[in-house]
C-alpha cells in the first residue's frame, strides 16, 4: 500500500485550464505522476474553460481584431476561471521575490522548458497552466494574468495541452518522494550539478559506485543491463570488472563523448573540471586520428 504523505510534506498544487479536459485522462494516470498523486504529494485539478462562458453555445474563442487567420481564445473565461479559485496570489506577488506560485501560459513565444526551469517550478508550492488553442490567446492574458510564458520546444503545437502534460511530468518527478531514488533526478541529463571534480563527489552505494557520476549539465552516460552479451553485442568490459574508479571514469568519458556528438552546445554552458577537460581532449584526439590502410596514412 502506498503511504499518504500529506501529514509530513506540503502538497504541491497544479491547476490546468483547458477547453479539452478529457485530454488529461491518459497522461496523468500513469507512472510517476499517478504515484505522486496517490501518495498525496501532488494535487492536480483540471478546469474546463467552457464552464466559465456566458452564452448558450459556450463560446471560448472569437475572430482577431484587425483581421487575420484563425481564432483567438477570449480573455473572459480564462480570467474568471482563475479568479474562481480564490487563493491564487496576485500578479504583483507572483512577479516578486520569494513567490511560491506561478501562473504559466503555454505559448510558442515563451521561454523554452529545460531542466533548470523545471527545477525552479518544482521549488514552488503551486503552478497554474493555461493551455492556449487555435491562433493563440488574447494578449491581455499574457500581460495581466500570467507571470510567465513557457514553450516546450521551438515548434508549433495545436494547443497547450501536450505542453502542460510535459511540464506536469517534468516537475512532478522532481518533487521529493515522487521518485523512489531521488538522487537519480539530480544526476540525469541536463541536471546542472556542478563540481570541481566528478571523482571527488561520486559517492559509494554499498560496495559499488552510485547510479551515476553526476551529469553536471551534460547528457547522461550509456546504460546497460542483463544479458551481458546479446546477439553478439557485448556490454563494455569495464562495467563488469569491479573497478569502481574505472567505471566512474568510463561513465564520465562516455557522457562527454555523447554530449560532444549530440549536443556540443551544452559543453559551452557547463563548468568542466580538470578531469573533464583531459577526458574531452582524449575524445577529440581519438576522433581526429588518421585511419591507416596497409600501414600508410
């Protein structure tokens, strides 16, 4: 039985404003998000914006002033839905220091979601996610209601629901207790745990190395499990030789190697230790070694 932790921990609150509430029946009912909800770590409420309309057709959108393609979500349902909560901090407080709530507009024009932003949001007590649709939302939502705009990537979606589900999952797994081994969430790809020396901070778990050696903002290293040999594809020998220092060094080198190959931009943003720089130089030298054919270059 999953223990309810309401008595010992502050419950994280999530409110989602949408015209498609049924969309969230799937994404929020599986995995870590479901577990966190059952444990009482997070409370997620879905609000149907059509319930805050005044006409018989439950109209939530209208044509844009000035002409143009598409329809725009009206401001009234969104404002009135948020105001119905009665306990959301004012716009001014949410923009000030020490704010514990945030009203977020999902928007292609917003700040791009990354692990740093996810960590910032997880440190709050509550987030409200406004899902845009059609051509967008009335700009007064962005100017006077939301305190930030967030995008999950440099592309355009049909609406903010997918983005909201991504934010909920990303933030929920950072809430203490949501993941079985919380240390794993601090040591994944993009997590900026900066260290002067990765070997100095790698902790032992039992008689072996911990699950990772701290990503430090890099991509994660490769993972392998049983069987050791599958269809002739063997697990690297270093992972099975029992030498924990070699394992940590191999993991760090392969993380650097993968980052250099797939996301070299990350190397410009992270603090690399002296060991990191030495490993990176080795990787680059290996990549430029001339191929020898029949003993000739």
